[in-house]
C-alpha cells in the first residue's frame, strides 16, 4: 500500500524533494531529516529502503514509523558522524538568523558525508512578500514568536562558504517545481562535509 497523503499538493512537494535527493541516496543510506514536518519525505525515502531518523521542534507528523525525536532547534541529539546525509528541506528560513550558522554546523557534525538543503530563495519583491506571509503563518501554526529569515541563493552560497563548507551543488529550481500556484524562487544545495574537521 502506498503513502496516504492528505493533499495532492503535499504529495507533489514531497516527491519533488525525494527526486532531488535521489542521486545522493540508495537503499541502506542513513539519513537525518531535520525539521521533518509531517513526515512525508521521510516516508517516501523509507519506502525506497533508506534508513531515516526524524527530528523537529514540534511533533506535527501525519506519518509514523520512523524514529523521531524532539529537539531544541539548535543541538542535534546524535553523536558525531551518525548519518550519511543530513537534510534540511525548507527549514532554515524558519530558523532565526542568529541561529542558522549553529544549526548548519550541527548538521555537518552529525553527517559523515553531505548536508542536503532545499530552500526558498527570493529574488524579487513578489517572492519576498510571499515568503514573509509563509513565515508568519508557520510561526502561528507552531506557536512561535521567533524571528525568521529568507536568503537569496547567492546569500546562502556566501554563508556556506564563509562557514568553510565545500559547496558541491547549488541549483536554482524551476519556479513551478512544486505547484503551479506557488511560482516562487527555490534552490537546492549540497554541502560536502569534511570529517577531518571533527
């Protein structure tokens, strides 16, 4: 039996994220889904034989079955090098700007190989307006008053390099990659983790 989605939009978005990650995983790959949300991406990966652990600051999962932990939004509760890949799908813009670098370093710490990131990357006034509306509505959903911040693709690249990450991939995605009625700028990034830094 397939995964039961509550909407076609969520199914499309989840499968698009998995398709972007597919070249980096295979059966048996250990993945950490940081900010897992409803759990659909993790469920799609698990259905392909990928081993997935999930963490989030709140539990809003609709899909159960993979190991899940709550965390404080900063410190990942795992030893160094616990996973092959750590993914943050549309998570970092919800993290206050003064905490983004710490969470990225934590993601690198618990990864043996790569950090995979999907982000909204606004590049015009329309994108910024819609991103702000999304950020504010999500804060209400999870009961948070914390600030949030969206960065452009170039700003993310600058931040990753400034933190010493090797940027393996920076790909601008099509504006309609998730849904025709969400024509927002988005990007995918792959950071190579150097285990020699531990």
